[in-house]
C-alpha cells in the first residue's frame, strides 16, 4: 500500500522537539555577524567531490590566505551520502564529521564564519552514483526519515560552533530526477506507476480537473480518471505541470527540513525552463513559487553573467551589470523582499557543456567586479565564489591517503606518516590499484592527465598503468610528476614500484576549472585584483 504524500509532518514535529532539547544554549559572547557576506567555497587543494576524504594538511595557511584576500566567510559543501552512508538503518561516517570539526575550528582561528550547503549530490564514498537518493525522497518514508536525521545531526554539529552562520539547500542537488524521469518513465505503464508512487497524480487531482489535464496531456486519448495519469515527456505541454509538482516538492522538503535545521535557506532556480505550449508555441516556466524559501531569512541563488543573454555572445561589463540588476530586482519581486545571498557568483565559467553561454570579454571581468558593490548592497546580504583555487576533476577516492589504505587495493604497501603527511609506502615489488569503473570520468573528452608526488631515499622506479597504457618514471628524492596518457578508455589506475617509493597527492583528471583567482599551484591569476578590490569596497566585515 502506497505511503501517503503528506511528507512526514509528524516526523518533523517529533524531530524538532528532539533537536530543541539537544541544541546547545546560545553563547552570550558570540560575535556579531557581518552585514555583508564575502565568501569562498572552501575545498583546500581538492574539489567538492573528494574534499571530505582528503588530508588538507595546509588548511591553516589556506584559510589565512582567504582572510587576507578580504573574505569573511567560507562555504562548505556537505555531501549527503559521504556523511550518512547508510539510510536503512541510518549510519554516519566518523571521519567526515571529524574533518568538519577540524575545518570549523581552523576557520574560527582565522576569524572566518562558516556557511554550509547541505545535501550535495556527488561523492566517491561508493562506486555507484548517489543521485537516486534524491529522487526517492519523493516517496520513500524511510529515506525521508533518514534525510531529517542527517539534517538534524548536521545542525547539531555546525551550530555548536560560534562561527556557524547558516546553511542552504540547492535545487541543483535534486534536479537529476527532473531530467531523468521523463526519459525513464514517459509515457508507459511504468510511468503511471511512478506518477502514483511519487504523488504526482494526487498533486494534479488537488489542482486540476480531468478536462484541464486532458488538454495538457493528450486530448485525442483523454484520461477517464486520475489513476491513468503518467509522467509526461519533456516534449509534452504537460511537462509544465511536472515542473510545478517538483517545485512544490522542493518547497515542502525545505519547510520540513527547517523544522530540524532552523533558518535553512535554499538556492532557487533563477533559470526559466521552456516547454511546449498548448497553442504549439514555446512557453517559459518560472520557479517563482520557490523564491520565498519558507521561513528562511534570505533567498540563496547562483548568478552567472550568462543569465538573460543568448548563446555565443560576448559581453561588456556595462551590459552584464544592467542585466544583473534586472534579474535581482525580479527575485525581490517574488521572494517577499528578503535579502539575496549569491552563493555562486559566476563572472566566468568554462565548465564543459556550457561553452556557448554568454561570457564577459576577458578584459571586462575586473571592470564587472569593480561595478558590483552598489548592486550587492542594494539587493543582497553578500556573495560567494565557487572557484577560489583552480581544481581538477580528480576521479580518485582517498587520493592523499587521509583514510589510510581505504579505496586502494594494496600489495606490499601501507600508509605511513612522513614529513608531516600521510603517504603510501610501496616496498620494492609493491603495488597499489584503484578501480574507477563507475566514476564520472572522461566527461570533457580531453586527454587523461595524471599528477602525483613521489619520493625515495634511494634510486627507484615507478610503473604507472592506466587502462592499456603504461608509463615509467625514475624516482630519486621528492618530486611532482605530470603525465599525459592521451584519450583512452580505462577503468583502473595502478602504481608498481621497483625499489622503495613514497606516493602522495594523486590527481587523475581531464579538466581543470578556472576561476582566475589562484591556479592549481597557488599562483595569482588575473581576477584576483578585482575580487580583492570588491571586498575592500564592500567595507568592514562587521558593523
């Protein structure tokens, strides 16, 4: 018998009471929060997908640099599965919470506040994707309970620190189901079952007559009852109704999660989606209903300079600033006048798949940043940078051996402490291997690149195998190696030692995200001057 789609209100009430009893009393000496947030997403020398299983052994220096650049806060992206690997029964990952405590303390030591994006989709905790969890929240009561437990436990951990300032969900982490469902289910008997299971049929029954539904779905083969409704395809006018249903789910999810995580906000979808209209022309679907973000004190969003412009257009700073003011004014019109937190300010974006999006002329980027203070003060409570330090889309788990040998198959090899860092010691004839079969690799279609640090006290050799290709390097002393393997299919990476070798900081990737602030090796890049000036113009970090 299907679970009722009221989204566990009773559970929320119970959890709220439990969390209220468990939450620490507010510290009377807690410092005053800034009027304007100036944030960076902090991932140390990793990236968001594997930050929580890396060592980050230069954390204090990295956070000190962030503060020196005029930022007053960091954003931590907290993946659901890596923190809560098990949902039935619920289980937690101790190392992830230990690292969270370490980051919070280190940030406080540098005078930095911490904000959190909770519920991030992607991690490498297991080989299979974790994305299915997010769609299953629509109907799985046990999973819904686990989600609330995860959110409540995070709130308890974060709010125990005086420098915790707030958190948000994001539509992005739940959007895979919107993209996948019409492909998997529409229109078919499975699509009817999915529409019943997820509550889509109940949603439509509460808002639309059958005559109205038939005009959206298929007037030539009308439904005789709501139990015949299926998940529509993206080429159907009915997909407008599916967008509405999913927005309603996100609103309810946020409100219920706010019961265990007070003041939680959500990054809302500013983009408009296009569907077939009833008259055969294209129609735009907005997501304005999500903009108030329940009881949250602010609305969060990602803002890219490409928004509002067509493809293949190069922009001046003046054009981009004018469009930004128009779009933020629109948000204010629908979010009950709440402040806006731009958790990702994308003044540039080279992500594969988005190459044709409108972009600033490179020489206009600093001018755009210099023009932002007045707009940010008028519409927002601050901004955040996604790419503070350029990162590679490293497909390895435990690439710095913070978790010992976990994720690696080891022969005559073990993790040891050396030079203040954990490193993998390969004895002569030793071998380590990591399976990559189900990871999201090769997405950019570029040559596969391997970077690692190797050291030895005596001359030794390493043979590296990536799929069918082998390369060999000589090792004496400590050195960073960069190897290109070309374009190839592979499912496994292996190192084999001839002589004793110490390995660390292994990156296997095909793309480097560029934010033009700091390079992979920490070198200053072109937009750093503009961001520092923006931070200075936004004024002091507190009233």
